[in-house]
C-alpha cells in the first residue's frame, strides 16, 4: 500500500508523570530528591511509554538513573501504582489516572497521544465511527474527568494527512 492510502486518527491524549507515595514529596523539594538512594522505585519494562518520559526527566534534571533503588518491576500502569500504594515502593512512572485511582500524588511530566494508523477507508466504516461516538459519549467523558489526565478533545481528528 502507498502512504497516501493511510490515515492517522487521534483517539485521546493522556498525562504521564511520576506516581509518588503521599507525603514523600512536596513542590519545594525538587525532583532530584526522588533520585536519592533511600527512595524505592518501581521499574517499568523496556519500551513502556512511561520509560520514555522517565528519560526526559533524567535529561532535563541531570539526575543519575543508576542512583535509583529499584524494589519492584511492573508491566502495567496499574501494577506500578499498586506497588506504590501497597508500600513496596515510593515512586513509579505512570499516568495521572492510575495515581488518582490508587490515591497517590502525581508529578506531571507531559502528555502522550494515542493515535490509530489505518487504511483511509476504515475511517468511514460504521463500526469505527461507532467507536469514536462511544469515546465522545458523556459516559466516557465523565470517566475521563473523574480519573483525570485524559484529553478526548481531539477524538476522531485526522492527524495525518493533516
């Protein structure tokens, strides 16, 4: 297939950051304090989106990732949040919604987009349009507001071709 036969469609964006044990960090502390050897971290698997955001923190703040004390490994946002909530770790990378669900503090890093690549003809099919309708529904919008960190404002917009 040729590139012109494809489309990239925005579904939603979600906010990435650090999930932190309540009371461990305050805005005046600086993020560098979370990289002390006594702070326990959950490590995510290689290739996880939250790992990319962790790299941004490391670069932006000039901290040493090797200084982190890894006490757990998680393969999902909820696994990471549950390890922090159960006291097995102090910090994990993840999304705001997981922090909200587990009663954790959240330090925002940035937003990631969830887009679908598809053959252009699929965009106009009834089933795909129903999926977009469902994502735009008041039920899903309410859930996104309750959890926080989700932006469905561009749902269904063509990202490419512009």
